[in-house]
C-alpha cells in the first residue's frame, strides 16, 4: 500500500529538504512513481527539483486553502517519475486561513487520499515549525522521517516533536509512527559527530538508519542548479549516501508494516547532545 512519509524536524537547516528531494529522486530512478509535496513557503523543495518559480501557477496553497483539485497543481520535476506539488510564498499565510476551516488539521490528508492511488509513495517536505502545516503533514502521514544534524544540541527540541507525533497519533491519526532518524551533515573526522551520533543511537536504537549523510559540498550546490544530486553529481559521496538511504527507506519503511515505537527523549539528553 502506498505510504505517505513526512520529513519533519522543527529545527531549521537540518537537511529536511535535501533529504526529501534526494530520496524522492532516487526512489523515482529506481522505478517508483513518487509525489513530493512541498509544504514550506520557502519553496526550497520546489526549486531544488528544477521547477522555475516564475513559471509556477498553481501551488499547494491553492489546493489546501482555495480548494483547487490537486491534479491541477501537480507538475513533473526534471526527474522522470518524480512529480511535485509545489509551494510558493503564499503558503506563509496559509496557517491563518486554515485555522478558520473546520477540520483544519486534516485538510492535507483529504488532498493526499486520492493522490495516493497514483503513486508508489508520497513524500512531504515540512517547514521548520510545529505549526498547523506540520500538524497537517502528521495527520496525512503514515510515517515520519526525522533528519538530525550531527551538531551540538542536535536533540534539542526532539522531545517536542515526538510529543506532537504522539498527540496526533492519539487524536487524529492512529496509524502514525516514526519511520526513522537520519543523521545528516556527518563529518567522520569530528569528535562531535561521533558523540552526537552515539547519543542519538543510544536513545533511538534501531530507529536510526544505518546509512548516514556526510557533509558534502556537492549536496549544498545542487539546489542552485535546480537538480537533485543524482542529476548534478551522481558520483559524489552525498549522492551515494542518498542512493543507499532510498534503498534503506524502501526496505525498512515502504515495504514493511513493522512499527518501532520511539522512546521519549530524556531531559538530560536534550541538554547534552
Ligand atoms: P529548513 O528548516 O530551512 O527548511 P532544511 O531542514 O530543509 O532547512 P536543507 O535546506 O535541506 O535543510 O539544508 C540546509 C542547508 O544545508 C542547505 O543550504 C543545504 O544545501 C545544505 N545541506 C544539506 N545537507 C547537506 C550536506 N549533507 N552537506 C552539505 N550541505 C548540506
Ligand atoms: Mg527545508
């Protein structure tokens, strides 16, 4: 059954968009039909997938707030089998508009239901907040992927995210669970990376993907060319990492019905790592 995966962490700049775009691109290259929903008004996933902002006409804002049919807003990316439901700056005003709508937390879920029939997986790139848009992503999703940047205070805020996931699971979406934690911007030579990844693995155990994403300048460059890494530099270390991650996601999440429960993050870890 088609799964919807929300890539989520309210901390900014941890690699959510890079992860959503590149996993999406590699799954598509592997023959899967993928929809990437850009749920961030920054529009980074839209731009990183080769969509020209100036030529965007309909976006996720029109679909969620104005009631436009999603089919009219979905566009192809530069990668075969990878479609985008794009966003633009309009979306910044969506939370206020949505807050007045009955069933405001489940608007995206209704949008996704018919779309799921046409795709093998739906990925949602979440904004860096735990606001109504992210709640909509959690209500629409089956699994949450959490990128964690290997830096000081990496676990800061994760307990708030896990609490939001639990809240949504208990109230609106009993199917929801954490699909995995992805360690990003890993510097293999740094002691800090080792300390942080040890700490994250200690708490999240088998939820942590064995593939990690190295800090790689080619990954940082590729969005400015409007290309996922598989099209920009397929031989870079970043490309190899996302290719392996897509495979791991496929095995652990997309083809598996198993759920692993995330333990609450202890207060000491919040301060420590
Ligand atoms: P936001 O919270 O603003 O949406 P985000 O969590 O989506 O941010 P990204 O936009 O994916 O994070 O990444 C933040 C920045 O770091 C971007 O400039 C991106 O190109 C760069 N970046 C992401 N992953 C890597 C990596 N592994 N190596 C080097 N640079 C990276
Ligand atoms: Mg982003």
